C-alpha cells in the first residue's frame, strides 16, 4: 500500500496529467535534405542525382513530412493556450502538432517567444481544456519535493519522475542543438527529477500540483542534474501577452563581458568588477546602434560598474537587474571610461 506521501504524488499526477501535451515536430523531407552539411555528402548513399538521404518509408507521412523531434507543453488557459520551451519550437521551417492527453491532435499556432528566457507560448483551437495552476517559484526551498511530467524523448507519452529541488538560481550555458548559438540561462531551478529531451517544455510541479517551473535542460554526462525555468518568467510573459498582445522585454543595448579578478588582472584593469562593453564577434557592435546606451553616449571598452546603485559582478550581471525592470523605466549607471567614473541615466526601450 502507498504511504501518505505516495498517495499525494499519485493524486497530484492524476490532477496535472490531463493538461500536459506532447508536441511533435515534423518537417518536409526536401527541407531536411537541403540542410545536410556538405561535409557529410561522401557518407550518404549515392542516388541517380547525387547523395540521397535515406529515411524509412514508415517515418514519412502521405504529405512528405518527417518527424524530427518532440517535446512537451501544458495548458494554462481553457481556450487552448500552452506554455513550452522556446527551443522546442525554434525551427521556422518545421510544423508543430499538439497531441492532447485524450489523443486529440491539433496543429499548433505559435503565438510568441520570449527573447530572453527559454519560454514560448503556443495555441491550439481547443475549448474547455484542462489547465495547470501556476505557482510561485520565489517561495521554493531546497529539498522540496517536485514532480516532472512530459513526453520523454518524444516517444514515451505521460512520463513522470519525482525528485527534489537540489539547487536554486543556477546559471548554465546551453545549446538547443549543435548548430545553434550558445545561450546563457540564469536563475534556473536545479532538480534531480529525471528530465530528458522530450520532457522539455513540460511542467515541474510541487506536491499540490502547482507549476513552479518549465523543464528545460539537462547536463550531458551527468546523472540526476536537470534544470527548469522558474514559472515566474512565464507568468510575466502571459501578463504581457494579455496586456500588449506580445512579450515585452527591456533593452539597454550593450554587449558586454562581466569582469572578475582573473579577467581584470589579465587585461590590466583598475577594477575587478563591472561589465565591459565589447563586441562578441567582429560583425557585432558593442553598443547597439540607435539603442538606449548609444543615445546616452556609451562606447566600447566603457565599464558599467553599477546599475541603480547595485554592483555588477559574476553573481549579479546586468541581465538580472533588467529582469525586474520594464520598458520605459530609467536606470542610473556608474560607468568607468579611461579610469574616470561618471554617471548616466538611460531610458530602457523594447527589445525587438
């Protein structure tokens, strides 16, 4: 017989599961063939017109679509609104089909993607859908029990794993796939509940069934280390969507390197904290042209020391402060240029 905690877990799973969906990613065979890197051509079977990608017929539907991946999501409104990960629905040439818990299939409409967090909102034409209640990630405690629900590996529907919150405010650099640019994810919930590729976008819930995070990433080569986006980021996105019809995020308009003692020593700087404005690639601009920082006169190699009186360092980067601000807010920066400090006020605009 299950003990009291097990009974609560079973009750919670039965409550949440109907609102969790599978997201199937498909693509035209022609598009897949066009994307094959040329350095793989010698290893492909040779057809009458050159190298050919051989995909078993059973994986190609009557419309010439091939399933290339899968993920998870969950309903947050009774009119078919779904939260998932941005990286699950990133391919503009792919089609996305949502499979509900009862087996009903719908083509997904992509509503919006968060420009900063790994969160996206999609919709299907379904009514009176079951929903997952959104909780509060800021109140999480280390050791708190959690449940991850999703479509593991894009194959195993209704997969459930349990664990605890094993870390808070974690930061990692992740890639959706080998061809995509690395993205820094901050403020993450770390859990030992098993999270696999297909779980991405599914809910991480507490024992009361309230969503406290969106399953997002795993660490390759490590066991029992998974990460979830705190639900508060998604709640803000949903509020923006309701109020403005899109997600609005504030833009400062700089690319930067966060300094520490080691970097400062190697560069011969007089400060060992702050954010130095630099180009990330030769094609980039350290200061985004016509952006807020550009209009305020900031330049490459300037070092932003504080934002609204708060010191910038590895534990407190600029992006963390912007998360709590809105479009139109003004920030006061203390900046060092040529070893001299000055203050500047900047009005944040909307990130496009």
